C-alpha cells in the first residue's frame, strides 16, 4: 500500500469517528433545539387558551346569565373540551390538547396513565410550573407531553366548592367534583406533540448540517492528497533503489538528490550511513566471533555449577540462567528468558513485598534471605549487583541453595528437644501432683461418707472431689501431649480431641477475657489419624488465636470472641471433616498472608515465638493428606480451616 493511501486512510480513520461524534452532537443539539422550540410553542398555546378561558369566564359572569342546563355549555371550562375535540380538524401535524383530571365530571376529561403521572408529579412538586416528558400511549405511538397545572381559584368555587352552594343545574347534572378549595390542583392542561413530527424537524436540520460537514471533509482530503504527492511522494521515489541496494548488502549505490530541505538532509545522512555501515559490519563480524567463543566457555562453566544462577534485570526480568536454575523451574530456557522473576518463581502477579533484589540494588551490596517457591521448597538466595563497563547497573546475579531438607532436620531436632523437655517436665508434674492429688480425693470421699446427703458441708466436699478430678484430667492430657512414644494411626473423635486440648488452655482463655463458643455436631464422623500430632496442631491454632485477640484493642469486651465449629463435607469422592477456628482478633495484612506458612516467618513479636508453629502444623496436616487454609482481613478476623479426610493416605509411622 502506498504512503499516500496510508495517510489518506489514516485521515479518514480519524475523521470518521470525529464525524460520528459531530453527528451525535449535532443530533442532540438539533433535538434539544426542536424540543425547546416546541416547548415555547406549547407555553404560548397554554397562555392563549388560559387567557381565552379567563376572558370568556369573566364575560359569562358579567352577563348575569344564570347557570342552567342550557347555559352550562357556555362556561369556558365546558367549552374548552369541545374545542379540543375539534382542534384536530384545524391542526394537521397531529398536535392535540385537552384539560384533564384524575377525578373529572365528564368522562372525556379523564386523564390517561401518562397524564395521571403528570398530575401526581405536580402534587409532589407544587412549586413546578410545567413539565415536559417523552411518553408512549397504549397503541405504542410516542409523544412529547407538555403538562401545565390547573389550580382552583375563587371564581371556580361557585361550581366546584361546597356542593350545597353550587348552582342547581350543576348539582342536578354532576355528582362529583365538589369540595375543592382555592389553590387545590384540579387537573392539568395536557398538550401532546407527536414524536414523528419532532423527529422530522430534527432530521431535516441534521441533514443540512451533515451535508455541510461532509463537503468540508472531502475538500480537506483532496487538498491533503495533492500536497502529499507534490511535496513528499514524488521526491521520495529515488530512495527506493538506494534502500533496496543497502538491504541487499551493497552500500556503494549513490543517492541522487539535490536540495537543502529536510528530505535532502535525510538522503545526505543516508550516504554517510552507507559508509559507516560498511566499516561497522567488519568490526561486528569480528566481535561476534569472539563473543560466541566466550559465551560458549562461560555457559559450559556455569552449567557445571549444581546450584541455580540467575541474572535478573532491574525490571525483574530473567536475562540469563544456568542449567540448574532452568531445572528448578521446570521450564525450557527459551520459556524462562525474558519472564518476570516473581511470576516464574513465586507465581505472583506483582513484585514480592520487601524484594531482596530491590534492597540489593539500593544498598549496592550483597543481600541474603530465605525464600519459599511454589513447590514449598526453601532456598537460601544470595543477591549481588552487577554493572557494565561504565558503572551502570545491569541487574542482579542471584545464587540459590536448596535448604529444604536442612530446615526440616533443624525443625525436627528443635521439636524433639522441646517435646523431650516437656515430657520430662510433665513426668515431674505427674510425680509431684498425682500422689498428693490421690490423697486429697480419698480423704474427701471419706469425709463425704460421714456427712448428710443435702448438707452444705457435703456440697463443699463434692466440689473438692470434682475440681481435683479436673486437675487429674489436665495432668493426664499434658502427659499424653508431651509423650514421645511410637504412635500408630487410630480412630480419633475430633470432639474429644478438642475437649482434651481445651482443658490445657481454657483457664488462660478465661483469664484473658476471651469468650469461647464451640459447635461440634454429634454426627461428625471419626477419622483415622495420629492423635498426638493433631492435638499439637489444635494447640498451636488455639495459641495463635489467643495471641491475635490479645493484640487487638476492643471497645466492647464482649466482642473478644473465639469461635470453633466442626463440619463434614465431600471432596474427591471421599468424606472429609473440617475444624474451623474463627477469631475476631488483629488479623493478618494481605501482603503477608501468603507467607505465614514459611518456616521462621511470624507476624508476632519475637518473644511470642520463632515462627515455626504454623509451618509445622501445615506439615502435619499435609502428611495426613489434608489441607490447612487461612483467610484473614487485617483488623477484623482470622479464620483457619483444618481439613482432613476421614481415611488418610498411607504414610510411614512417626
């Protein structure tokens, strides 16, 4: 396609929408102009009718004629209805008028639905002088409806005031239309203008305007086409041969063009470019060969490194990666290069919060951190800024080391040491508390046997026995939770598990003013699981909920609520159970929500833990074939859903 054709098409492409916009604006303006003109005509018509009505009404009253059955029709209010019926014989455009009411004396003055709507409008807006609206009648024909309120004045009260004072001829003829007061809305003067008449006037006005615009556009296009051919196209024709020769690799073709304008300057610059291209092509071939050799050597060297290496631009795009980095993502090198690092590695739609690469570029030094990828592997990432020959920043070179297994070993070692210490403490507690507790219970029972069944002393002894037995249950649960013995999967009742775990922390919850609600349906199915491990998860979730509630300042202490409920559902063709912990505490910021399961990451103060509880709980639930889902809104709530299949997949016993 020729340049002139492209430019004309571009002009036409820009002109058509502009012309369309102008046409729409012209149409709206024409429509508004016609509507305003017709509204003015309607107002003039209203003024003429009302003036005629008032003059004839005053003339009738001044004549002294009595209001009888024969003279009733001379009243302007009655005569106006007959005039509106004959109006169409003189008005050929379809315009009609009538005075109507929603409670008329004559059926021909009954308001239709559109007129009734206008009457309702004037009752709601007594200050309104008139109303103009588009309507559609029962036959589907559209009109522009002009309505003007007719209000009762003192001269109307003779016939429309109290019925007893109305002329006998009026009372004999009409049973309705009485008891009006001065200023009441009696009805409206309704003038209907057919939409077809309005559209015809608008179309005529718009047609003239569009023809003028089209003629102007055509003249502009013809003038631009002539100037384009004369000043540009014909002068650029010699360029074809020169450009074709340069594209074919021949830089010796002369550029025959004289002159001193911009186009001549372009051709002279083209001649200089031909010489520069020839010289640089030789240097480029030499540099390309040297670069190919160096690139091959370095690629072989970096591919031999077992740890991932990536070069990332300041715009977060992966510029280069070694074989280990490509394997870690599961993509081909062609799919990896040029992709955004946070999309490939973390599966995010925006850069990571506290991005290490940004810190590295800002500090100009090496930064190290732990990162978890989408496969739940933990990497130690070391980032170092790299620059070009003139000191500009090219990007960051990242070196990664998979430390997932190392962290697992550290976590298990720490957990084993903690549980061993807890086991020793629990054994000591059992030894120190159990024997005296047994003596307390036995002596209390001896005291109880010698007391009256209904006495106050007997009730006190019962309370001693009850509270002592509750202490014994807490000690047994603590020993069970801290036990390090080999455990096999067994049938677990989640309601009993929750009750036993709550016995360990319920006193702390009451002391902190936390209101606990528990809803565990009796029909909740039992599951096959490792009870001690699930108890550890439940205890951690209770502890997290307690900390979140204590971190938030409540104006109403009754809102400090922890809700626990049990549910069962179906998934993957199997029955599942769900334990939901919903606290109305401080919540988790949205940008940190996807990191709470990472080991050593915590939103709590350092003295409340190292940030391993949720990551360990997540691992336990995952080993049971389940899921740990977290939903939170900062400052409002946190809801953790522990979902477990009734029958978990096979795994090794701990």
